């Protein structure tokens, strides 16, 4: 499971960063997109990702820097003669937005578009072996965070145990590893638990939209493998963050500590930190340092446009 950041700027693009969008590549190659700011189509191409692989588009909220690339992306899929359905999930109002743009531009889609509108916490239909749920956040407009949890994986197969039970090497190993009992030539039935470790948890990603208060997703986020949350401002700008419904470095770090996130990636940076140094010389590195101070048990990373992060399984060490 890999996350690729297509845009990491807040509000408007900068010389080096586009507005918000992220894409999660699942184990089977399917894509789940989170938000779709303007020029997301260009960023998809630069990242080497194909829109034809997108199965779900999740919208955290209806502010333009998270939304204005959507009509163009849908139209582009039609130009490429897409036939497979797409599910679009977002706050109430997204159906009206899409219908209005398509009607006024006289755009007909070549594929089924299923729209799911959110008005509160909701368990959504699973996608390619990943359970999905939406949770309300506090922002200036209705906003949601999403939890993505992979199905549990079979435990590790132990060849030594199989040999001790005189199971011949070959297809029977694969059947046991897949969780199916087998019958040997002498009639002995072998259960997977006799040669496999217990099932292992899949990975959990928690992806937050703009928010000054993420408590609505805190319970679902406990122990997540990856948390992605905005850091629009440095710690000294708490009043400004509250005014505009955003998060500071310290607010995001404290939340990561609260939910015991293994890794935190911060994004959605104000241009004051990315286009030259801000007041007092603050940069994105400053935001990382401030965030990390608030969550010493969590690895903190900063997103860049077109950067990808492969989410490790829980039994794997974190890369340096």
C-alpha cells in the first residue's frame, strides 16, 4: 500500500507545490484518490499514475483547493473512453456540484458515476480488500476524515512444521497458506493453524481533511500505521489556525500522540513556509521539528509533491 502526494499546498498553488490531492495505490493496483484540487490531472501524469485505475474518489470537503480539479478529471476519463464505474464520496452538496458542472458544460460521462453523500459518521462499502469509513471533522464547512483498513493477512507458513507432518512440497503448501485445510494421501486432515502462525493485521491509513479539531476520528485512528494531517501554520499561529479552521504543527503532533500513530505525514502547507522562509525564518523543516516535539513516539515526515511513501506492515521496521 503506497500513498503518493499530488499536491501539498494550502489554498492556492505555489511555484513548487500544487493544491491538495493524494492517491493511495492498493495491493491489487487499484487507486483511491483523496481530494482533487485543480491541475490534479497533470500531477497524475507526472507521478506515472493512470486515471483508469481510480476506483474511488474521496472528497474531504467542498473548498475549491480540494475540489476544482474534479470536473476536468471526470471529463478526461470520458475522453479516454472509460467504461468501469467510479464511486465518488463526499459531503452533502457534491452531487449538485457535479451535476451542475456537467450540465452547463454539456459533458456526458462514458462510465457510471455513483455518488455517495455524507452527513455524518458512516461505514462505507469496502474497496479491493480495504474497509473504509468516514468521520466528521471540525472545519469551516462540513469536512470528513477517512480510515482505510486492509483485510487481515494469513499468518506465516512454517515449512518445518509441514515437513514434520509429512506434507509433500507443492500445491498443498499454497492451500494451507491460503487458509484451507488439506487431506493427505493417508486420509489425515491438516488444518492451516497446524503449520501457520495466527493471522496478521493489515495496515491502517487515516487521512484527514482540513480541521481544527479531529476528535471525531480519534477512536477509529487508534494505533494507525499512517496518519496524514495538515499543518497549515506553525505553533505561534494558533489564533490564525482557529480562525480559519486549520491545524498548527503542535495541534497535529498532539493528535498523533493521542492516537499513537506509528508514522505521521504532514501536508497542506501555507506558502509562507514553502516559497522562501516565512516570518522569523520558518520553513517546512521548522514545522516538522515542532510537530515531532509534540509526538515523540511517532515518526514525522513532510510531504512533497510527487513524493510516495510505502506503508510498512506492523511487523516491519520503519525505514530510516
